[in-house]
C-alpha cells in the first residue's frame, strides 16, 4: 500500500496515493493491502472523500485538472494577504501611536495655558 506522509497534517500514518486508489478500485491489491486501505478509509475523511472523487472521475486527466483547481483555491484561501505582508497593521499601529502622542502634547499645552493665563 502506497501512502503519502503528511507529518500529522491529516493522519499520522499517512494518506493514500493516487496509485493506491486506482489499484483499490481496479481490485489489484493483495488482501492484506486491501484490508489496510479499507481500515485507513474508515478513519480518514479526506481519503474517503478522495475515493469518492476517484469513483466519479475515472479519467486521470479530468481528476488531475480538478485537483489542480482545488489546490489553487486552497492556496489562495489560506495564503497571507498582500496587505498583511506589506505591514499594513504595523503602519496603522504607528499612526495611532503618533496620533496619541500628539493628543497628549496638545492636552498638556492646553493645561499649561489654562493654569498660567497670560
């Protein structure tokens, strides 16, 4: 049984590869391998969903296109926003800090002027 190691991302034991899915669906696994695949499928929701995808997409080319599209969507969704990369939150904090300092300076000037009228 061929697996991909994901270092605990999905499953500490690793997830099934495309080759294993194809061999499983074609009935080309030895009984021990088939039992391991079925055990893995019972505990791994991602591989179970992937197997359903393999069943629907018998053509490897169609599936490859779908996988690339989904990978792109996942990367886009979980990538860091360009605004955060450019430090927008830091610049906002600096601006707020400067604004606060200016308010404090103005406050103390007004207090001094009120306390010591000319």
